[in-house]
């Protein structure tokens, strides 16, 4: 985080309460002043950025094997532009030319434009005019699902249909997971499901027996965060657990990536492995559905250690 940032705890607390309450005015934006945007950008958005880091690492191999070169991306509901920034870091050297920003708050679009342009002065950055979409664009959605009216959802679906790729990151709650699964179901016939799923079939979590499980993963903040006085204070004052960044996400592509071995032959571990005396339990997802796998400490200790090391992208044979 930037050194000159001075946290306004009262403002941050009220933002946190707003997000927790999920009460959003259909007419008035909570981005009421530049200060609100600045405070959000250096705190909550920073944490969202750590989730994006984990998501982009998750399918890095698939990306590097493919010839995908997104020329333009549209960050829809951009807030302070953190998602576009993270994708720009990833795609800038691969030929990304343009970032297009949309939010119902014009102040938030202006703020995002400034932030992105500061970091990438050579990139073309502009506000979306709600009409024309760039050719072969990547649609980016981050932490917007619980704020959308049904009209906004409809509009977003229209844009999804026009996009070449969709990168979508949300909090890892049962509710967000359910909505992303619904979206996946409605789109999987004309998109390839790139991540997090190990298959293209219907989601195994839709089975009635799985009603208490949901699709989520735990991203880790950078190590230095745990030694940083500001983040310690942030965690204490706002009651936010720094270690835990539960994340649900979905990456879709219209480009046939299948020839680059998209379908992962393994089972993906959902959530977090649970450890008991002598064994661990992992809930896994594969094309055969959702199942619980028991790993005995005495013959799987290496696998258990590996899963613990990278719990966001944990796979089992
Ligand atoms: C929690 S913020 C997330 C911002 C940013 N995407 C991020 O990940 O930090 C949700 C954003 O969605 C925007 N938003 C809500 N409803 C919208 C709509 N109907 N059309 C466009 N943007 C919308 C809000 O103004 C806000 O900037």
C-alpha cells in the first residue's frame, strides 16, 4: 500500500457495514466523495486484488499454453479499477491495448481511469459508452453480484454474450457460489469453462445431496501483510481476518482452448482440507461429481503437505 495513505477508520467502518448489510440504494451510489474511493482502493480493493492474484495464477499454465492475446478488456462495475489493474499487469506485455471501464458511478470511472493510467501510461483507457463493445474483448466482473438489480443482470447477460472471455471474481460465500454456478450452467453450452472446474459438465454441486457445500477457495495475502502495522490495525479495528480470503470465481472462454488440454485429469479440492488425528478429509470436484476423499497421514503425508502449501489450487489424482 502507498505510504502516504491515512486511514479514515470511521469511513472504512461504515463502508464495511454497508457491504455486510448488502443494502444498496438503487438510485444513490456509495461512492459519494473522492475520499471514499481512495479509502476503499487502499484497503478493501487491495484485498480483492489478492484474490485476483490467486485466480490469475490458478490458470496461468492454461493461459501460457494458449495463443490468447486479449486486445481489450471491459471492467463492468469497476469501482476503483482493481480488477482491470490486475488483468493489465497480466496481459500488458502480451499485447493488451485498451481498457474500457463501466460503473453506474461516473466518479468511480474517473477514479479508475486515473489509477490505471498512472500505472500504465501507454495503455488506452476510456469510459464505456454503453453501446459499442470492443472486438474480442475480455469481460471483467468483480464483487458486483449482490448489488445488481434484475435489469442490470439482464444488461450484463447481454454483454457476456458479446464477450470472448469472462473473468469473474466474487466473495466465497454460499450465496455468491450459487449465483456463479447458475451463471455457469446458463453459459456452458456456448463457452468453454476454463476455471475453476476440472470439467465441462453440469456442476456436481447442483445435486441435492450437496446442498451444504459450495464452490470456494482460499486465497492468501502476500506474506509481508502479516508483518505490516497498518494491516494489523485494519484487521483489529474492522474485525477482518487477514488470513482468510474466501473466493468464488469463474473463467469462461469462447475460444476453443480444449486443444491445450483444458480438461484437467484430476480432482479439484474445494474449500479447505480438514485435518484430523492421523488423516485429512478433502471435498473434491471432478467430472464424476463431488466426493469426499480421505487421506491417511501415514501414506499421504507428502500430498497433504502439498495441498496445504497451495490450498487455492489444490488437486488430487
Ligand atoms: C463492491 S464494488 C466492487 C468494485 C470493483 N469491481 C472491485 O472489485 O473492487 C461494486 C461496484 O458495482 C457498481 N455497480 C453496482 N450496480 C451497478 C450497475 N447496475 N451498473 C454498473 N455498476 C454497478 C458499484 O457502483 C460499485 O462500483
